[in-house]
């Protein structure tokens, strides 16, 4: 046996960069609805529950279409599915900018953009990076999901666009930017597996007996590095404990994340901040996410998924507590602490959930399994925004909404803890 001395540039880093850019779009679209929500409330005078339900339709899209996207990804690959996601989001933003009726926002910003998010978000990203990275799986997912934080940082910029041009031109401009950038990059540069271009996961060197490296030898070496000999199918996953434990985590993560994304700016405006200041606080949340996702990915690979996520959950709960107790009279450091604790803490969810799923269910059906788990995340995303608006309409405050958020983030941690306990006991 000899080790090939040539170590070409590992194309997995390009894949991480593409996933990063995709998630900038995902994070920006999710977070910017918080400022579009305020603009729509002022323009149409709808109730908060009615307007927030536009974001809830995203959840319905996850629920109905997540399994389909997972199935399509396993069969068609990232070049087609992720490029399609960009087309759908870009078109949805342009059409939303021209909408005049509530049902149109439900259809375009809710359903069509929601389908685009499914194509770019958790399902494909985790499945793709799980094939390219094994030993550094959480680290790769962490660096890629830094893009969500960058998207959050764009929220003040979106508010400035709305202030300068109005919410309709802002939506159209964002849609055109997506169509001109994200779509061609994915269509040209995405690759499904390292074996497709003669490489191994993590950029490992290939050891072969002779000068030629056959596809069969590469695939065999890749299977050896997979870390499991259990070939999970959807049927076996559905009958397993970790699937249902992670389903609970997806549900509660969807509720908490979407509730905060939709109502945080509206809450800060309600307690006395001006719109740009409130958007800036939310932008700082995204800024804290940027190093947070990378840090928690590294921590997860080194300390263990449940240990790292436990610390992150405590930070998240502290940030939500500060948000719940905030007021216009609070000093500036209060809002900085709120944004840093919440932003850095909840940023651990993507690398932790993604790497845990890759660790347990790794194989050729991983995207399909994740797609079915997205049903539960989608239900949570549908419940969160509507419940936050409903709670405000009934009580005149967001207090009950934030209490629900605290409970949901706690249950998300419990799901990771139980899944990792199962893996340590029954790993193959």
C-alpha cells in the first residue's frame, strides 16, 4: 500500500462556502420578516395574528414539502434542488412586492418562499455536508451555518431599504439579487459527494496499491470512513427512539425560533424602542451568531453534542429572559447582553442537530430521513408566529409567548441529550 503524495485542494471547502451563502439567504429571509411584519401592520392594519400567519405558512411548507425535498435531494442532488430553491425565493420576493391582498402574501411570501427555504435550509445542507465531512462534521456545519447569522445582520439594512424606498421596492430588489447571485452559483459549483471528483471525506489521502485509483476503491475507502455499518432506511428510522426524540426537538426548536424571529422586533417596538433601534438589536443577534455557530461546531466535535448544547441552551434561556424583561428605560448594555446571549446561544442548534442526525442516521437515505423530521419542525414554525400574535392580541403583551419560548428551548436540549444517550448505548 502506498499513500498518494499528491493532496489536491479539498473541494469540500467550496461546498461549505456555497452552503454558507445559501444560508445567508435563508437567515436573511427568515429574520427580515420581522421588519416586513412591522411594515405590513402599518400598511394594511391587519391584526398581529393575521399578519404573523404569513410566516406560519412557511411552517406549513416545511410540514408538507420537507419529505418531498429530502426524497428529491437523495435522487437529484444539490445542483438541481438548491438552484431551484433560489429561483423560488427570488420569484416569491418579487411577487410579494407587488401583492395587495392577504391571500397573495400567504401564497408568495408564505408558501412559495417557504418551499424555497426547504430546498436550501436544513435538509440539503446537513445531508450534503455529512457526505463531505465525517470526523469534522459539526465543525463544517457550524462554519456553513454562520451564514444564517450574516443573514440576521442584514436586518438593519433591510429596514434602511424600507425606510428609503418603501417595503415594496425593498422586496423586489432583494428578489432580483437572489436570482442574479445564488441561482447560478449553485448550478455551476455544487457537487454531491467527494467520491464524484476522486476525493475522500475530510480531504483524507487515498491509499491504493498502484498508481491508478478506481471509483470502486474510492467508494470502499469512503464507506470505511463512514463510521457506521448500519444502513438506515426511512422505515428503520421511523421505528427508532432517536427519530422520535429528534422529532420533539425539531418541533420545539421550530416553535421557539420562529416565534422570536417573527415577534422580537415588534416586541421591542411595543416596549418603546424606535423601529431602527429594534431592528439593530435583532441585527446584533445575527452578529453574535456568526462566531457562535463556528464555535459550537468545534465544541460539539470536541466536547460532545449534548455537553456543548447544554451550555448553549443556558445562554439562550438567559437571552430570552432579558428580552422578556426589556423596556425602553433599560440601559444599552441590557440590549447588547440580550443579543449576544441569545444570538450566540441559539446558534448552536444547527451544528448540533445537524451533526447528531449525521452521526446517527448517516447513509444514502439521510436527506429523506431529515426531510420527514422537517415535518415536525414545520409544524413548530407554523405554530410559533401565530401563537405569538394570538397571545399579544388576547393579553396585550408577549409575556406568554416568551414563556413558551423558554419551555421550547429547554425541550430541544432534552431531545439532544436523550438522542446522544441512545447513541452511546446502542451505537453500531
